[in-house]
């Protein structure tokens, strides 16, 4: 009885967003009389950082400090329409909608400032610190706050902007089968090293290395956070989680967290990530976003690593000890495959 | 069943509520006393997000009878910050991006607080052990471990000074 090491890899081309009836997101932005801006979205931040990313995108486009932007994602009844937070579309779709809304709001902001300064709006720039001034003449300036107040109480103007980002539905060409459902692809490659015990069938993930190409990384810390957390979920899906019973009788199916297996803090594997940035031409500041692909390559890489270690090809998830042991028995013993790519 | 009065200290203040004798502490904290810090995840002791300290000891509020806490001192995550000043663990969780959806965070912070109270300088394995009763769906645990480690190392360095 022995423990066998194996290495597996997987690569992904990951489409951002989807093609069901087009894939629109809307954003509305307005200024408050204190010169701060509210961004209204109906998309939900599930913890992936969409509020933070859209806040950065709005502040950068408006030309105001990030502290002065509040993103409100509370309510799909009262907010502008959005397809939702899924398909890794948040950064790309909502980010683009926010840019469009922020550009329109910025236009009105500069017009209102121009009226106060008695200059042409085209000559105005923002300093990103809450001031608007004449290009090349920083002393001829007005604060965003004073502009918002003048618009509200004197000029009778709404500093606001509407934005939508839509990738129209792409239908299949009946002749060629061709379609163009997507405009932005992210990419990743991941290598997993595992150890398989041929007596217990247990798999230990020893470590993982990956490279992710995600377009412009709008918030590096949050990208890292998603990739680390997502990889854990990938391990969990590859080796543990299933709503199906492990045995044919449904009575053995998991009903709660006692039976629905998930790895705990003691089961995590060392993981290093290289992030490559190739800005997407149609992304917000070039961003595509990590999303679901944080977990995706982990599953096939682990399945390949298990095959490499003991020669058992498990084709359905999760890769349980039982399936591995049955495979080893069917093969008449563990059949380690050739190693590639150096030592673990 | 007739309700019974329960009195205890909650985050330093005397509080009282009427509870069904079978009510668990989590229900009384959330529904009776509006302390929504501890979360309801599973209600059966497997996720850890309801963790609180009862007389300094880490307990799962969903499995603790409220009536058994009569006269006890209960600490929840809601009492961790000192006014506007975050607890060092909260600060570290923020700096290490140790929360995504945040649903596990109340339990993680409470478990970490209990760990550091009984072992101010835990090893990485002891930290893992300290949060082993808490499930996190989002972070992959690594940032949480790193955050707790940073507070432990900081405190240890402080002690040496
Ligand atoms: S709610 Fe108490 S452990 Fe899950
Ligand atoms: S941050 Fe979501 S469960 Fe831990």
C-alpha cells in the first residue's frame, strides 16, 4: 500500500457574460447637494466586490474622489434593470453601464461648473480631489460640492447620468452554425499536484499553481481574494461536494452540513497565482473580471492529477475515495502514469 | 408554553428578554434583543456563524438554551468594536480581505477572539484548529488564517517590547 503523487493541468478560455436575449445592465447616477454621487444598480454584490469595483469605475469616470461615491445595489424593484450577478459578468457589464452613466453625469457637472465660472465646459477638467478647474489655470476653480449646490439651488439642473451596456443577442447562422455570443474572453491555466492513497482512495491536494489573464485588474487585492477563495471551492467541487447521494439509495443523500462535505480550514492547499493583464478592448478600463473561472480549471486539473497518480480516470464528480478504489481495483492495481514537468 | 424572563449581560449592558424555555440563545439575541451580529446559518451546530462567548467561553448560540444563560456575561461580534475603533481582529480581517460575503465573519471573529484569549501566540495549526468549527464558503480560509496570524504575531511582538 502506498501513496502516489500525480500532476495534472487544465486550461480555460472563459466567456464573460452570456447570450440569452442579449445581456444588458443599466446604471443610474445622480449627485446629491453635498457634491457626493449615488450610483444605483440592481445587480447584487454577493461578496465578489462588485460594489467596490463599480465605485472605483464611477469615481474615475466622474473625476471625483472615491469617498464621494456611494453604490446602492439594494432593490431590483426600484433600481434600473439588470440581468443579474452571474456568468462572471459584473465587472464587464455593470462596469461599462456605470462608465456610460458617469460620462453623462460628468457632462452635466462640467456644464453646471462652466455656468458658475463663466467659461466653456469644454475647457474644464477635474482634479480627482473634488475640484473642477479651467485647463491650465488651476486657480480658476470651483469645488464639485459648490457646483452641485449651484445646480440644485440656483440653476435648477439635475446632475445625473443614465447608462446601459448591451451586447445584443447573437443568433446562429442556419447555414454555417456560426454565432458571436461573446466579446470578451478571460483565460487561465492551472497545475495541481496531488497525492493519492491506494489503500483509502483519499486524495490530498499538495499544491496548485496558476496563471490567470483577466484583462485590466481593477482591484488587485479583490482579484486575488476571489482567485484564492474560488480555488478552494474548485477543490471542494472536485473532491467533496455533491447534492447526490454517494450511494444509490437517496436515503444516503446529504441533508445538512453534517453530510454535505466541504473542506475546512485544515484542508487548504498552498496556492500561487500569476496574474496577467491584457486589457479587453470593450471592458471598463480594460477589465474582464475573474468570477466563476476562479474555480473552473481546478476540477479538471485535479481529475488529471488523479489519473497521473494512479491511472484512474474518474469522469463524474466528485472524485470520491470509493470511485478511485473501484478504478484501482478494475485496473488490477495503481498504474502511475509518466510524470511531466519536474519535481513537486 | 409560558415565557420565562431571562437576564444576562450582553456586550457589557444588562439585558432582559422573555423567552420560551426551549428557545435557543441565537433566537433570543436576534429576535428578542435585536442583536443581529451572530448569524443563523444551519441551526444545528455545524457552520459556526452563530458563535458567541458565554462567560468567555466559545459557544454555538444555536445550540445553547437561552434560559441556561441566566446571569451570564455574553459577548457577541456586535460588541467587539470600541465605538468607532475596530477591534484589532476586525482591523486585520479588513486589511487581509478576510471577508467576502461576510456571512461567516461574525463567527470567525468570535472564534478568533476566543482563541487569542486562551492562547495569545498560536501556531498556524492552532489557528486552523481554532476556526475548524466555522465554515466559510467564499475566502478559502487562507486570508482568515493570515488575518488571525497577523494579530497574534503583533500581540506577541508587543509583549516582547
Ligand atoms: S447556526 Fe449555529 S452552528 Fe450554524
Ligand atoms: S466570507 Fe462568505 S462565508 Fe466566509
